[in-house]
C-alpha cells in the first residue's frame, strides 16, 4: 500500500462510514487514483459460466450500487465486477445510520435496504460503460412492491442488455421477508419469471443466484436442486450473515448483515457443501471474508471457480484487488497448477 493510499484510508476512517463510502466512489471517478489496469497471466485467465475472465478475482455487489464508477473499477485489478443491487424504482433504503465499521474485527455491518437510483438510471449508466470488461448487475426488489418476485424480472428486462451477467439476490437480510423467497415454491416461481425475461433479451446472459450463509443443510440442498432445475448458470455463496459469533467490537449489536473477516469460515463451509451437492456441475463464486490471496486460494480449493470481495477494501484500499490477483498467481505456481481451474475443489473435504 502506498503512502498516499495509507493517508487516504486514514482520512476516510475519520468520517461517517457511509460518507466515506460515497467519497471513495467520487475519488475513483476523479481519475486521479493510480490504477494498475487488468491483472492477468496464463494461470489466472479462466472462464466463468462461459464468460472469459483475465483473473477470477471479482468485486462483490454493494460497493458501486448505482454503476457510477464502472470504468475505473475495471482498471483496479479485478477480473470482473458486479454493481447494484438495482430495484425497479428508486428507493432511499433504510434510515441512517445504516453502515458500521467493526475495525477490531475487520468487518462491517450494513442495513442499507437496497438504496439505489432505480433500474432505469442504472441502465443508462451501464449503457455507456466500457465494453472490454465483464460487468454484472445484482437484481433486487422494491421494499413496498406488491410482487417482489416480478421485480427481479423487471430489472433484468430494463438493464439486461447492458451487462454480461445478472444475479438474483434473494439473500439480503435488510429487506423484510426477502429471504423468504429462498423457499422451494417461491424460488422456483421467481426463477421461472427471471428466465422468461432472459429469453426476451437481445443476447444470451448468464444468470447467477446469490444465497445466504445462514441456511440449514436441508435448505441448502433444496436451493441447489431448484437452481439446477431452473437452469441457473452459477451460485454465489454467500451474502452477509445475521450471526455475530466471535465479534469484539461494541457495535456488534447493530442490526443488519455482517460482512468481512468473521464471515470467512461460515461462508466457506457453505461453499464447500454446495460444491459437494452440485458435484462440480455448476460454477460457484466464493464470497465472504476474503482479504488476501491466501483467502482467495482457500475459497477456490473449497469449490469456487471465482471469488468476490468488498469489505476488505475498507481496510486495505483499492490496491487490494491487484495484490490478491498477483498473490493468487504466485500461490498457484507454488502449488504446481498451470491454471486456476485445476485448483477448483481440490481442498473441499477440509471444509466439510
């Protein structure tokens, strides 16, 4: 980390977390931050649900909710990025404060509630994005919607022409009863509507499903079965957790979803179990607690074809994506892998 980045992070940490978040987006848009561009090698280059990636290290949804900094984020070292979540209509989200840093735990709690500018505004920005990077959109539902399941398909119809993949997000804990859509009947109907919307798009689009880390074994098996039956192209494991195990920060009692280092073990166990359930037939994306190349490598060995992170950048800055990608390249070389795809699932049994 450069001195400039270290000073910038120190300054941001003196501010309210949500204000600091907005300023970091503004700093990226300014064009003044030094960014490495794409990080790749013969070992790192891979495919995810048919999408060619320069490396398997991605940005999780939630950082660039409104697709305001797509171009600079594609130059930050990520192999792919995901923006959103987007809902059909703009909505303010939950009352502030709604974002909390748990610095001793290298974690965060948020209860944003899908605050965003709405699908039309986000689609307009995505229409102007660079076409030489892989960009996905996280689909959400309006809090006051009479038909939340239909909202996901509506967002896909509006913004689908401008992205490379879309993620059905039924696992956020911050919209009341949203996680109820993970049940068999509700999820089956929801995914049917999304797939019908996909069929109307001008080009094929992979659809991913993002799940919660707080599912029981039976619930996880049910979701895997429904996802495979619906033709989902990949599963993202996992979203934030409601668990507060092992936290030391006094703000741990805040309501919302927990992300960051404390989520690593829980989310990786879910990932490994999902890999076992799907028998490697469906690509998985490992998310939750990644803060280093070693963490990314562990997720890949647990069954992930690619990984995503976001919270760790709160503590380690925008240089982290390139650092993780380059470190992953070294770890793959040291382990004797010619390509990252060879490592997928090789350590799964350690997490079961």
